[in-house]
C-alpha cells in the first residue's frame, strides 16, 4: 500500500495510482488550485468596459506608445485639486516647467505662452490647455501657485500644478528638460512644448522667440 | 515522500508563474556555472541585500558648479548596492514586468537600442552573460527596476560620495593605485562582452565596480548643465538656459570627474548605451 493508493472520483469508480503518478497528481492539483486562484483573482478585477463604449469615448482607448500620458505621475493644481496629465487628453497642450520665484526666464516663457493664447482664434484657444508645472514644489505651494495665477492674470484655461520632486523629475526627463537647484533658484532649460491630442510631443522650442508662428502652426497640426 | 511532493509542487509553482525562465538557463550557460552575485527571487523583490554597504554621512564637492552652488554638499548616510545590476537580475524584472520587454517598451521610455545585447525578449544570449552588468538600459528602465526592488537610483552626490574612496584610503585623492587604475580603465575601449560584476577591487567603503567596468545612471543626471551655460562665451544662444554662464570648475586635476560630468550632461533619459548600467541605492533615514 505504500506505493499504491486509491482515489475515488465523483463517478464512483476506483483507479489505482503508482507513486510516480501520485507525484504527477500532486503537481496537477497544485496547477488546478493555481488556475482556480487566478480565475478567482480575475473575478475580482473590475469588468472592462464593452468595446462599444471605448469607440464612443476616445479617451477610453489605449494610449499611443509615444504618449506622455503614460507617465505614472500625479500633481495638485493651484485649487488643491488632484491633477493627472491624462485629463488633458483630447485637446492640444502648451506646456512648460517653471517656478514662481524665477525672476529671469520663467516670466518671459509665461508671457510667450500668453501671446500664443492671444493669437489663437477664440474657438481654438478654448480647446487648448496651457499648463505650468513647477520645478520648486517646496516653495510653490498651492497658495503660491494661486497667487501667481492672480498676479499673471491667467484664466481658467491655464492649469498651474505642483508635484513630488520625483514626479516633476520624471516629467522633465520625458520632455528633455535639464534643471538644477542652486540655493533658492533653479538653473533650467527654457523649453516650451506642444503636445497633441494624444499627449505626444509634437513641437518644442528652446529659448525665446519674438515670433510665435511656429507654435501656432504646431498647434494647428497637433491632431 | 512528502518532501518529494513538496519539491514537485514548488517546481510546478515556479513553472506556472515563470515558465519562460527555462529558456533563459538553456541559452545562458553562465547561469548554471556562475550564480549571480546578488541573491534574488524572480518576481518577488527582495529587501536590501545584506552585502549593500552603508555609506556614512560625508560630503560631495561638485567638479562643476555655479556661483550660487556651495563648494561642498553634505550627503546623508545611505546604502548602495555593492555591485551594479546584472543581466540575470534585470531579466527577473522584465519577466515580472512585461511592459519592459524589448518588444513592448514604449519608445518614449527607451530608444531602439534598449537591451540590444540580449538575444530576445527574455533570452540573454551569448553577448549578455548572466553575471555581467546589464547595459543598454534607459534611465526610465533603471529607475523602474530600482523602484521594483524597493530602492531608488543614487543621486549624483551619493554616487560620487561612494566613489570618493580609493582602494586602501578613504580619500581617493591620496590613493595612487586607485588613480592609476581609473586612468588605465578610461584609456581602454569597452570590451564587446563585459566581464562579470564584482571583477574589480573593492573600495575602502565596501563598494565594487564604480570604476573599471561601466558608467552608471544617477537619479539627477539631468542636473549636469554643461551644454549651454558653461560655453556661453563661444556664441551659443544663452537664451537656451536660465542661469546662463554660471558653471565653473572646482578641481581641474580631477579628469575622471570631468569625464563623468560631461558624459551625464550628454545623456537623455531614454538613451540606451552599451557601457551604461546602474545600481540601486536605499535611503537610510527618511526626513
């Protein structure tokens, strides 16, 4: 009996198993348990939306492989609201990184973005996001960002946000922005980016430009 | 007999979850003969490896710094992996995180050379010995790995602090043997197939391979602003950077440090380079 044992199946018949088969049975049982566990775990997952709803809502479709919205980062707006880049999907975006206490380049970059906003046809401007993310989350609290919005007269189309040092670095890396803290100041690339409706980088401009034609045509073609 | 059943059960569990690992060992004979220097459990990130030394609090003197930068930056104590991450360790990460396979990775996070020395998605092949450092990895991939391991990439200051020791002296500037070793390494091209990690001497802080094997990613490599502002006098557009014309040199004799600063400043986060790998670091005390 040591090398042979008997198993009664639900059907009521008895079969004999050798020691080797017993091991195989143990193996199989484990796989069965694993399969059941996987099926159970699957059952706990939220039911994916039916394909028709994805077709109706373009934001439910998978992101393109070049979309910056794939980044697992999160921010907080100057209103204290959690903000995900993915919210911007569906409309073109003018985006830069800045910090409110910057007395050199950042005011000029924001002015440049304001000129872009002013030059856009009203309908296009209404469907364009203007986003400022701070390099300096320590100083740029929600209140500081709110004060900056008021001082710069930035309307509701503008999103001002702060995030963890890690998440800001991740975004900066994705956009190819170099920066470095120097005491209370930051040395940084002066770079304004345009994202298309899918969050893909469609245009970047380094430095300052009196002409904003390139931005306008980039926004026009930012499908 | 119960032990036998247990062994088979464990094996079956392994196969059920990590079926592809059989292909790895088949194509990488080094796995069987040379165990990876870091113990790891596929799919189950371990804690901080026991052999990861604690780097005591110290200081970092940036080789390039702006007028507003302090001469010396204090570095809090931290732990750093004794050796860089190996191919086999990175393979465990790729198996557990399929979005980091060569065929699936987003071009945003890794350029086309990502894991170029691997034979396939989950096959190392002859150019990527299991115990050699993983290279051709982007900053994003390196960062994702360290996060998966419950760690992070070292900062520039931390990496330089760990490298501040020589082989026999805590101050590398007083260790001629170390200086000669580094100069000799920098004078040689990267071999087609990299040696195993741990093949270089241990420094006085208990860390290996910081010199003599590969270059390594650091968390804040994009803070090496030596592209525009430090060359402002040569007519490059100073509008490109805020804080222009600010960077000067602290120690013109430290040629390897210049090399590292220049190399870091030339990188972008999705670059994958044949001699650029990484290692994990861990915060010792949270703020």
